[in-house]
């Protein structure tokens, strides 16, 4: 399947060497825009109607931020997508393909086929903050961190219970510390702002990790303290 | 020091039958009590089938199985539980039913007999309070299916003696199980995390965020879970999920623990999951497709 690609750089989940980014063609009726400025690049397109499918890589924002929306009737050949990645872990192969109420069904099918041809798995979802995965895992992670603080069980026992009892490949505490608790903080904070539900409120441990990461980046930019400075 | 030689299991349903297999297989003399003879008969049949498979798969010899089955008896007479050094209770998930049976066991069993409950959502302290021996009482929450799953969540009640808890812990290890210690907290660890997580997945379906298959695929593919939440719910049964969720919600009042309205509607429509052929997925069409 042929497609054009615009890579604005700094994709949150794709390496520049990924097949999706390297196999674009010069002229095609499908356009894929990736990178941390994908939405901006889309809004600067002079002729978006030229394409039968445009895929915009999303960060935490909704697709509607780029397409505009009205009366719950929004939707066209423009779709969003986000490849799931947990903090510093390598990206997963799961892509959340974001549609709107009136999205063109054939565009959704084409998008699925295109992404699957690049070895990715696709879950279609509506245009809600947190989509599928963040909506489900962030409250669970916050709960695990909070319960650890409250002494429900030790970190090892919490992890072992969830692994042995539910067959999860890794317990939540090990997983979060491995992938960076500070990243969990940012993801869940965004959902807390969007929904105002306490389940999304960042757990204390996540906030602490985030604050420590802030100190670390501050002192890195300031350099070591000089003698005589207070 | 407790020395456990004879194990009692009260309640011969899904869990009781599995726990009895675990105890007998570990070499304990095991007595299963149920007030319903047909439940005992059913369990005996399932147990024989289970061990026949173990022989077939060469996990156990026929000789070993014969000796295990010799050590595993059942009764409808509560007095027969008098010989037990520990009684693990797995009757209905209802505080009054559990209080009643423990109160009767308390009259029959010697004072040193340990009492344990396999409750999923009730408080160990509360059950213990009606047992007549709250200091000699622990929570031992096995996972389904007990004969295959190694994990046991173990919780002391507020008045459980350390010595009692330690003895139960040693016993759990001797069963060949893996105990983890948790507080006497609603849902312990597993259900405390699993039930709200599953409810959240139902809410995504309810709100039209995604189809069940898309949600399950995302969870399995991105996180490596063996099953997605909605296929798991279909397996557990929406009626059972509703009961557990309501029990958890009534003790925690955490909004995520409450079963979403869709669950009630699905139950009313007979869409209980695999057992009725329709839940979040349709199994009728699958069966026809495969057949
Ligand atoms: N099913 C699960 O997934 C699961 C997992 C872990 C723990 N549990 C807990 O285990 C317990 C039993 O659950 P189950 O699924 O095996 O239930 P079940 O309905 O399959 O079996 C209960 C058995 O207890 C017997 N019983 C009821 N009242 C009795 C009484 N007063 N005296 C003697 N026998 C009595 C019934 O005849 C029945 O055979 C519950 O507390 C449940 O919360 C269940």
C-alpha cells in the first residue's frame, strides 16, 4: 500500500528507522504524519482534501484538537493514531487508531491494513482523552502505588500476587520503577485534569519521582554548585 | 505449636473441592463436609477425574493416587470435623452463613483447631468475630481453580495471634502452595485490583470508547496479559462479577468498585457470558463457526 509520509521528528513512539517512517512514497492518496509536531504539520497542509486518508500521530491530545469538532457530527477521512509506549520501555506493537463519530469507514479499514502491514496491531477507539490503555492502566497503577504506601502488602508480594494470580507478565511496582514513575505521573496527571476523577490523581510515589526528575534536570542545566555560592 | 495432620474443608463446591485436592495431594488426611450430599458426590467424581488425568499425564502413579483418595473422605455430619487440626471454610459468600457454620464448628472442634476462611470479599476479622475463636482464625484465600493455582493470599484478622498466623503459613507451605501476606482488606490484593479494573473496562464499552475486542486486543498486545478484561468477565460470568463488585463496593465505597449499570442490564437480558452463550462476545456464533 502506497502512502506519503511527513516526519516532523521526535516521534514519541517511532524510531526513525521504523518501516512506517521509511517506506513512504512521493505521491499517494494516503498521508501519514508522524512526530511531535504532527498536528501542526497537518494544520499547515495546503490541500488536505487531496487525500482519501490522513493519519496524524497523536500525543496526549484528542484528534479533535487538529480537525475541529461540532455537534458530535465531526469525522472525515482524517484519523489519529498513537503507538503505545510505557515510559522508557521500548514501544509496544499496539496502535490505538482514533476515529470520530462520522469518520469514513473505508478510511478506517485502509488505516488498519496499512498499520498491520507494518507489523503493528490495531485497536480502534473513539476520541477520548487517554483512549483505551491509559484509561485502564493509570487508575490501576495509582491504586497499586497507594496501597504499597498504605502497607497492604510488600512490593514483592503485591507484584508476585498479581503475576501468579492473574498471569500478568510483571507486577505493577517493578513495571513502574523499570519504565520510570515520573512518566506515569505525566500521563495520569493529564487524565486527572481531563476527567477530574480521583482514580486518575497521581499517586504520591509518582509525584515524588516526577519532582526528583525535575531536580535532576534543573541541576543538570545549572551544572554543579560553585564554591562560595549559597 | 500446632501440628497439623488432619485437614477439614467445609463446603464442597467449586473451591472446597479444589482445596480438598490440594490438601489430600500433600499427604494430609482430609475430610470434606457439606450439608448437601449431592455436592459431595459431584466433588468426589470430579476429584477422581482430576487424579485419573494426573496418572494419565504421568504426574502421579496409580498407587499414589489410591493412597491420596484413601485419605480423602467426605461427610454430611458436622461432628466428624472434631478430628481436624485445621478447618478451611469454603461455603457460600455470606457473613451469616459463615458465622453459623463456624459457631457450630467451634462447639465440635477442640480449642486448638485452627479456623481459616477462603472468603473473597468479606472481612476476616468480621467472620472471626462470630467464630468463637477469633484469635485462632486466619484468612486463606485460594485462587480458582485451587487444584492448579499456587497462590494463597493469607491475612490475619485484627485479633489473630501471631502464632496462629505462623502455623497457618507453615501449613500453607507444606501444602506446596505459595502464600502471600496481605492485610485484612476488602478484596485482599487480587480482587481489590481486578474488580475495579474490569469495571473500568466495562465503562469504556458503556461509553462507546471502544468495542470489547479492541479493548481486549489493546490490553493483551500492549501489556502481555493472558486475557483481556472483557473475555475474562465472560468466563467469570457477569452475575458472579456483579456479586463480587457489589460486595467490594459496599465495604470500600470506592466508585470504581461499583458494577456499572450495563452489568445489571446484561444480567437482565440473560447475557451472563460463556455459560449463556452471550456476554460481551457471542459464543453461539463461535460454536457454529467451529462446528
Ligand atoms: N469461585 C471462585 O472463584 C472463588 C475464588 C476464591 C474464593 N472463593 C470463595 O470461596 C467460597 C466458596 O465459593 P465457591 O465458588 O466454591 O461456592 P459454591 O457455591 O461452588 O460452593 C459452596 C458450597 O458450600 C456448601 N454450603 C453452603 N452452606 C453450607 C453450610 N452451612 N454448611 C455446609 N456446607 C454449606 C454448598 O452446599 C456448596 O456445595 C466463597 O466464600 C467464595 O467467596 C471463590
